[in-house]
């Protein structure tokens, strides 16, 4: 009967001014559509399908755990899978001694990291308040709290609904931090010092930042020395540093963590999510350095935050282990070379007038366009068989472009197809413009 037919408008979710793909199957980075087309997923879904779809390693882990048991609260059932995941994950990202809180998604990871940082700061330093400071070009999740805290202009709540929160310092990128005649450099970290000092260091628990900008600005990379200087400023003031690596963690930028690109940038807490579940499950992890984690068990510490009913239950943990199996089976030298080749190919687009900038690292790039060309380019690229993730970022008028972020285990041929599809689409727009 007609009343039972599915209606797209009744599903309260994001949409775009282009037709949906009617996907009937998927394999690795390829989506197979009902009309016979196949589309290359150049954005890894929502920048999360890091090992492609239909992974045999992930499926093997699911089968094994499913045959045993799928759910068991960690406070009741001994968390074998979760403990194995902690060990594997921490070694994978080069933080083997870290403590880990496993949660259900990136947004909750941010909220839990905030709670842990506040508790640590109060026990360690007797902080009067637990302020968390962010930049004006940041995105840290989709809850009412995280949207109010961060600087994503398109998603920030109305001022009267923002809980009195908001970004505290400019990000070190064009339009977010205008220097008139010079580019941002490491000295832009002085803005972080000003923000802390204006609040009073005794009131600030932590600085929360993305070591490489995500989709708010479109893959901006910080100036050399900036993250190190932020860490130095925070140490001088007994303020913790939290890196939001929800999007960039687990080799998205070519290294285990995006912060690994710079010496002296190690955070006190680190949040992972997208690349850990890889689109197979919703999951998040908060890593806490061993120097401060024991304070969470101090008699004066706040109670540990509730992590959620589905906080990386055994089946989710098994999926994450399968994702790590896939990532660790990659030829890292070849993987990094593919990322460099992708970046070099995309950089050639800056010769065309419709492209304002290309930036990024590894398998994560932003292609910024002249105003009004985002959706025409997306449409043209999809004609060529490739999909990308749109972004709207900083400035007035707000910048726009697309993110190029293929699955990390894409082949050489996949990368060639992807870059050709995009370059050809940009060439068409440039010729028509």
C-alpha cells in the first residue's frame, strides 16, 4: 500500500543537491549501483571507510566473536576483546603505555576526553574551573555541547542556545587568522597563550585541537613548529593538550597519528574514531598518557564518566581488531608513496583558475574552489565515476571545495583512476568557466 512506501523526506538526515546513489553492492573502494554504474568512493564514505568494504579480515573477526558472544558489559563480563584492542591500538599508534577509554563514537570520545581532562586537572593542579579552549575553525562532534564549544560556523547553535560556549583562539590558517601581508607561522601559537591567560590558567583544564584540520576548513596543515609551541605554552601553564584525531588518526595523513608529522607535538590525551571502526561499526577511543592517567584513580578524582551501554562491546572490539589487521597488513612504503603521488597529481590543479588551493597530507587533501563551483564539480566528477566529500570552511564568503580521501588500501590503479576522474572534471569546469 502507498502509505508504506519509503519516503526520503521522512528520514531526518543530511542531503545534497545531487541524486543519491542507489547502491546494491560494494567491494573495496567501489560502490555498485542499481543502474549498472560503479562509483569510486573518493571520500571513504564520510572519511571513515579506511580499509574499504567487504574486508575479509574484518568479517573473519566478526564470525569468530559472534560464535562466542556478541555482548557483555565490561563491568560484568571480563573484557577480553576490549583488552586485546587496547594493546593492539596503543602499539599501532606508538603510545604503548597509554590508558584507554572505549566509547561509542567520536562525539562521545570528545565529551569523555573533556571529562577526563577536567578530573585530571583538578587533582593535579587544583584547578578552580575546567574550561576547554578550541579554535575558530574547529569541529569536535555533533552534540549540543561539542557544537557550542567548537568553531564550525555552519553548525554552531544560535547564540542564545550555545550554553555560553564558543571558540577561544584563531586557527593558524588563512581567513581564520588574518595577518594581512604574511602567512601563519609557529608564532600564531601565541594566540593560544593569550586565550589561556585571559581566562586565567587556573580556570583552564585543556586545549582541544585538530592537529590537521578536518572538513571545516578542508585539510589545512598547521605551520611547522606550531603544535610544538602549543604544547610548550600549555606545559608552562599546567594546561593539558587534547588532540582530536577522530578523522585523521590511524594513517589517514600517512602516519599513525597526524601529530606524528611534527616533533614535540605529543598530546596528553588523543581521541580516535573514524579510522578505528572504518565504517563497519560506530566506535571511539580516548587515549590518556601514562604520566597522568593514574590521577583518574585518585581518591579526589571525579567518578569515571559513563561510557555508554554499547561502549565497544565485544563484537565492536572484534571489528576494530579486524580493521587493525587490515591496516597492519599494508605495505607502508607503497602506501605512503601512493599518498605522495596523489598529492602531487592534485597539486597540478592549482594551475587552473577555478582552483584556489590544494592542501593536505597522505590520503587526505582539500581542493578549494572558486565560489559557486562545488556542486558543478561534484556533478562532473560523478559523471566520471568518482565521488568526493564537500566542505564549506572559513571566511566571508565562506570557502568551499571538496575533500579527496580514498580508502587507505586503494591500489595504484585506484589512485590513478581517482585522480584522473577529478582532474578531468576540473579541466571541464575550467574550460567552461
